[in-house]
C-alpha cells in the first residue's frame, strides 16, 4: 500500500514497506537510542562489558559471548576495578578512536542488539532502512566503520536493506520540523553549532571544546573556595551541586550585586541525598551565577583568576583557516558560524536557533525569575547585545529528538538515492 | 606471592606442634561423612576438639571473596555440633574490611585465623566454645542414616539453587515478552487506525504556508505525531531528483 501526500503540485508517496521498516539509531556518548517507527525509541547505555575469559563466571556459567551489552550488563558488574578494566564506553564526546578495536566491537554488539531486538518474523521482511545519527564532527573513518558494521550484521542476520548516516544536528532540525535553522548542540565536553538549510552546511560547522564539563569545573572550584574541597573528587556529586544551585544570570554584574545585597534570598544550600552532608555557600552564594555564566561566556574576566589557579581553559578550535578561541562567547560563535553561510541566508538562520543537549537544560526557579533566565533567553539576549534579533528555542523533546529525525529521514529519502561521499548523503547498499 | 592451601595447612601444623597440641585424624572424631570435606585439620586441646577449615582461592575480586567467605561460614556452622571450637583459616591478605564482616563470625561463633606469607599466624576473631554432642552411644546405623539424610539435604539445596536460577531467567524472559506484547498492541492499534482512515479517504492532503515554512501533511493516524505535518517529508523525498 502506498499513502499519497499531496502538496500543491508536489506529491510524495510513502511506501508501506518503509513505514513498517524504517529504523532510527542515535549514537549518543552515553546512550544508544534505537527502534522502528513508534512514538519513542528503546534505549540502552552505550557501553559494553568485556568478559574476562579467565574469570570464574566465564568458566562456570558457560558464557559464549565476549561482550555483553544492554540491560544484562548490570548483572556482570563487580568491583570498581572490574568496572574500570572491563566496562567499555566506546565514545568520547561522540567520537570513537579509529584504532580502538575494543570500542568498535562494543559498537558492533550494540548495533546488532538493537537491530535483532526488532527483527520481525514477516516473510516479506527484507531488512530495515536504517538511519544512524553521529556527531556533526564525526570523522570520515567513523562513517566507513559504521557502514562496515551494518553490512556485517546484514550478512550475518539479514536485517539491513540500506543504511545512511546523518549528523545529529540535522536530525534535531528534522524532529523540530524546521528546514532552515541553526542547531546548537551542547553535551558534556563539546558544543557544535550547525547551520542547516535543507542540508547541513558543513563548511560552517563550529565545534567548541567545551560543554557541561566547564560548568562542572567551576562548580568544583567554588566548592574548594568555600571549604568543601574534599567533595570535589566525586564527579557525580559536583554535577548534582551544579544542577541544584547553578543559575544562568540575565546579567552577571547585576546578579552578583543583587546576590551580595540580599544574601539570604540567594543563599545556596544543597543537602547531599542520603548523607548528613549539607553544602552551604553562605556569603559566597553569589558564585552560583558563575556556574551558569561560564557556559555562555567563559571569556568573562571574572573567570581569569580561576584559569590562573589551574582550572582548564577550553582549547581553541579551527574553522577553515581561522582559529576560534575555546573561550569565545557563545553568541559570537553562533555569529561566526552564520557568517560562513551566504549573506541572504543569514537572517533566515537567525529566525530559528534550536538549542539541544543536556548542557542547555537549566532550571529557573520561580523566585529568581527577575535575575535568572533559561538558556534560550540568555542566547537571545547575548545576540540582541550584538544587534541581532533572533528566535531561540530549546528542543521540545531533547531526549528523543535525534532518533525522531532519523525515523523521518528513513521514511522519506527515496530508495534510489544512493550514498555519495561527496554529498555525504544517500542510502549505502551492498545487495 | 600468594599462599596455597597446602602451605597454609603446613604453617598451621607447625603452629599446633609448637603449642604441644595433639593432631587428630578424621576417623578419630564423630563427624558425618558429608561434613568431612569441610575440615582440613583437627586438633585436641585437653578435652576440647578444634576444627580448622582453610579457604584459599585464586585471585578474585573483593565482592566475590566476600560472598565466598559468607558461604563458607554458613557451611562451617554445621560443624558446631561436632567440635568445641571451629576456625576458618584465611590468607592474611583477605583480612580487610572490604571483604570481611566480623559480626557474622561472632553471630555464628566461628573463629577466624589469618596466615601471613611468612607463616605468621594470628587469631583475628576467637571462636565461641560449643557443647559437643556426644555420639559415642550413637549406633552405627543411626550415624549412617543421618549421613544419608545430610547428603540428601545437600542435594536438595543444590536442586533449589538450580531452580532459583531457572526461575530468574524465566522471569526476565516474561518481562521481555511483556515489552514485546505492549509494542505489538500499539502496532495493532495504529494499523486499525490506519485502516479506518484509509476507508474514509484514500487521498490525503497537505497544506503549505511558505511564509512560515510550515507544512501540514496529513498522512493518517498510522504514523507518529513527529512524522505528521513534517515539511522534511517533502524536502527529503526530493533528494536525488534534479538537485
């Protein structure tokens, strides 16, 4: 059955087969989201447990697999030493090293797990149309390896009819139903700015070497300065403190002034769950605004003293021939990226700036709405200071938007549009 | 260098000899056959009979060792009716808080002795004295029957363990089936909805407002909300057609 959709004179048809067997894969640094057409994907952690062949478990339990992935992994976790040795997280900031064989084996197992989980019994099934999403800065070898992995799984299990790879920001734009936009994706260690106009404009992609980890680092420094230095070794705790007390200031100078005047109102207190420990920044509670500010403007001179004391300064990055400072104001970075696109396109790009990723998920407590803002408002204000009127929004569904974009891509791209390394688009096929 | 079982037993023997204690053979004490494998050394101190059981494993992680030692203490508790004192003997490297919980030893009454690589022996937790049941008057027949019963119990325990593992694997299969069932149900519902909408209209329409770059594409109820009204459906379907 073919469903016909008319658009004025444009007609598109969606094959029944594609509706049924479109498949999306989002390779995030910490999670792998996958599945056929549905409202939501399945999720497993992007990690694998390498079985130690000399272990008692291996010998006694008669395990035949070398790598365990999916929910089963938690059953194999033993001591911290075991976890460090045998638990492999294959991606770092969305990238897998070319020669990291163990990491690629984990990616193979995870991909196989996802595809086989949904393998139907339908005799008409000839394999999924798979769209996989990778980081916008994923190098070419990752594309090649991913194609090889899908081909190998198909040869073994007959589950992949065609595969394609798209950058995650493009998938976000598709899920947001926006054809012309700038997607700013910020994760733990990396922020990518990708202008999109029907295609990702690859020459204008800026990847900054910073993300949520900078906010974690300043939180750790603040904890040290306020007498809680013994707690900063627990990364998870530092992250919890960041999420609990960190605020994005509308204007940093103004926020610090107000917080110093009215110390009780802005007092930052955090009780560590399930422990008697209470963190109280007391008179230094104004520092809570530094945690949010550093995400957007790590170049502010207030952070200089922290860099001098050893807090890592984000590394510089390259855009074509130009070196971009790692500490560049996020609004300046967005402008630099947009400036690499044709002049007449730029106003259209500013009409829709989409923020995605965990580093933009900042809460604004009701009582601080006069002084704190969310990430979208902050970027809008920073752009306004630079005479740019922009419409900035957070993704509606940050968890699943990349996977959703993959599904739409799998459904819509014509079967005969084959992969081209020049365009970096199309279906990669081998049968 | 780690200690193996033989070395530990030899060090223990030296220790016992220095204190002029008498070593006993397994046949010299009343002990059901099924429990004999738990005892590595038997010593007589005056009227008291003391059992030593040695545990030395290849390198394991701390949580694994901890579990193993718990099991061993549980097994040794069966010996308390046959000896006045029972000790578990471990290499000294196992004696650390991440592996051992002294309270369990105290609760059960089993003592703990550590043996260093150089043969130093230390009583870490003293054993609680037990009243030994006198089996002298017990007839050989009764002894045989008890021994048979104990063997039977240990077989039953083994079977229960096997069943426990089976049941937990069945539970996880049921969970996965339930997940699949939910998905299948959702799929059936969406197919039903699709059939319904196809009957009403075989041709669906899309409206474009170019000014807003928004497209309304009605493709029926069969596809999720993020696919419906998505302008990328049209954009992507044009790929490779003259661009």
